[in-house]
């Protein structure tokens, strides 16, 4: 039996945003759910039911070839076949049934929603499928429940809603909260192990979705990413670093949509959270100690200043970045802030040093150069690249030329040989900034 292939659960709020992400382009309102499964043996049928939130249940399938006697049993059809559940009965309700919840707990009156199944991609041990539910009444339900079942596949992930397993072959999908918060810890069983929140992971998700909304290769990807960004941009974090990450995403959105109100408001909030450099020239940093990804703080100010056309924020970001470059440079190489942080009077160099710090410096210096010029910022990018190549406190390369991976940490007597995703991405982004500034060498 083939092992199932894991996939990532992607939140997609109902409402206006959904219109941008489901594959059916001409509907009034709808729901898109993507399923990832690992096949135990060749798939022969798909079991789908759609209805209101529990305990309302779902309707039976009316399409020829479906299985079901109208008793609430899940309807069955071949992949790709259209399913049309009936509208709820108007008379003779079942006295034993629990009352349906208010707020759209049952299918709305009028033409029934139309369901369509499509296999998006298939390989030897699994496949991606998509269920599209098109509501013709003009508005999506606030509460809904979708039952998915395969007689020959183990469902391992669902995008587009919260899902709960019902045995090995079935799940029940209900709406995401859509409150704009984000999760951070996904278990090996593809279940979230934490409560969604507004920590650094929320800011990073907005950075990523804002970048994809501006630079995505397809219109669908850009629209999907913008919907995710807009949901999160309505929130505010109490963490300045989280707001710095979020500001980078907002600046990306404004680069293609200069009048986007949500991005503008988020940048205003980020500027307020990040500004406040101390007048002390020896320690102007707004925190008593440097922590991690420190240059993101300065870059967030630069992004906010650019997006809001606020020279004060740009100047403050430049001042902090110049100071940080001085603090994290020894001789002709970078000596980065260690994982435990660094404060005034503490000895240097410190260990372990992480690739994320070099990548943050490279990004911030590249942004500063493009905004303001200055050979010292090009030199900062070059030193970040050189840090990975061995120009660091222990003269040990942090780049594996055979695998293309980045090592996880520079240690006092060597390095952490693990090559994690964050470290490798930090390496790649730093090299990209170095290539970007070729021709601008000091």
C-alpha cells in the first residue's frame, strides 16, 4: 500500500474572496474545496454531500448514477459528474430532527446549489481533487457542511475549510473562522497543533501572500493570495516584528495597487509600531537587546515610509540599518547576532549565528539601496553573501555546493549540519539579492 502524500491546509474564507479562487468563473457565490489524498488502490467513485451546518445534514444526489435513498446517506457519483442536491423540504419537517441553526444553517430557498468534482492532478500514490459548489441565489451560506468520502483513498488534507476525519476514507469540512489569524505548528498528521494567532508567523504569512498577490505568475494565484492578504490585513499584532513582516507584504500589494486601503492602513499601523528609535547614538535600537531577524525592523520602516510617502519613516529605517550594519560587522565580515540575542556590553562574537539574520540584512540593504542609494548598502549585501560562503567568524562555509542547501547554524567550533527549509530559503534569497545588485558594486 502506498504511503499517503501529505499536503498543507490552506484557509480560504467564504464570501467575496471565494469568487476569486474557485475554478468556476461565472457564478454568483460559491465555495471551493481542494482535497489531497493518497490512493490505496485505484479510485472508482467519489462520495459527496452538501448541506447546512450540523445538525441540519445534507441533501441527496439527484443526478443519474448516484447512490442513495434520500435518507440522508451520502450521495455517490463518478469523479467529474455534476451533483445537484435538492432544496430543503418546505413542509412536513421531521419532528425528531434537531432544529437547524440560524444564520444560513440550511440550503437557501431558490435554485439548489450545483456541485462539481474535478481531479486536478494525479500521480502513482495520490491525487488532488476539487469540489466546486456554485450557489445561484447570490450569496454564499454563512454555515455549511461538506462530506467527502473516497471508497479507495485515504484523505490526508483539505484546503478551503476546517476538516475532521471520519474514519480513514471520509472527512467533514466546515467553514474556516476567516478572522485573519494564522497557525504556526502543523503536525505530521496534517493537523494544526496550536491556536491561530498574530505572532511572527501571521506577519510572515502576510508577507508571503502580499508578495504572491503582486508577483504571482497566474491571475488565479494573484487573486487567491490577495484574498488571503486582505483577511489578515484587517488584524493588528502587538509584536513589532510581526508588524514588520506584515509591512513587507503590504508594500508588495501597494506596488501593484497603489490605492489599496487595507494595505495603506496596515502600513500606517506598522509605521507607528516600529518607529521610536532612541536618541542615544550608541544604542538607538528601539529594544534593549537585539533579538532575531533584526534588520526586518529597519526594513519594515523603509517599506512603510515608501508606501506612505513618509520621509520620516524612511530616514529612521536608514539610521537603524546603518547602525545595525556597524554593530554586526567585524573587520571585513559579518559577525551576526546569535540566537540568544545580544545587548550592550556583551562579548562578541556570539554563537549560534543563524542564516535568517544574514538574509534579513541582505533584504534590508537591497531595499535601502534601491530607495536611497549608498555604496555601504551594496557592501552589506555582498557581506551577507560572503557570510554563507565562509567569510564569517569561524571561516566555515554555510552553503552546501552539492545539495544547494543552507546549514542551520554557525557554531563556535563548527556548524549545525542540518539543512532546514528556513536556512535554505535564507541562502537562496541572499544570493538573489547579490545577483540583483550586480553592476552596483562599490
